[in-house]
């Protein structure tokens, strides 16, 4: 499947992810892949520790920890306040995917590599502009990606 959206160069990872979580919350899932040993998932029901057809692993070898969590109103604050701060998005998480209504809406690969962060076109460009003004992101541009 091909996606149209924005390629984003992220400077501040947690505020960027918080904006994504706020926007895509509801009938959504988020997956994290990497060294997740510091994360405490006891307060959030883990959907799966195995990839799915939609939320796949970004790395085949070595095999990293993998978890899929619900992105719903009931889990939003826990994700934003606990998981994002515990999980190590700066150095330990290699890949993050978000799916909403069974469609991939966000792809973050290779620890936020500048060429590997994409959000679907329904993410408001006005929010991207605000994030750029706040220096959360340095730039964004329209792109098409995927297969």
C-alpha cells in the first residue's frame, strides 16, 4: 500500500510523539521495537508482543523486543506520561509505528533518522507548523512512501 503524507525531521522526540498520540488517539494501536527492558507495561494492556501484518518489525536481526499497545482515551495519559518517558525513545527504541482504523498512519524507523519519519496526510499541516515554530521539528515536506 502506498501512503501520502509528510516526511518529518524531528528534533524533540517526546513532544513530537505526544502530538501524534493526541491526534491519532481512538481506535488506534502503537508499536515499539527495540530494547524495551526499562519500560513498565503493567498499567497498560499489551495487545501483542508479536508483530502483525500491519504493525511489522523494522529489524529482522537481531531480534529486538516488540510490543503493541492500545492508543485509546483510557491509555493516552499513561502512554504520554509514563511509557514515553520510561521506554527510552532517545536511545533504546529503534522503530515506532501507529495504526488507526486498521491503517498505518505513522512510521518512525532507525531511531528517528531524518529520512525515516513519516506521518499520513491527515495529520494537520497546521500542527506541523506549530511544532516547527516550537522547534520540536526542524522541517517537514510532502512525500509518498510504502508499498
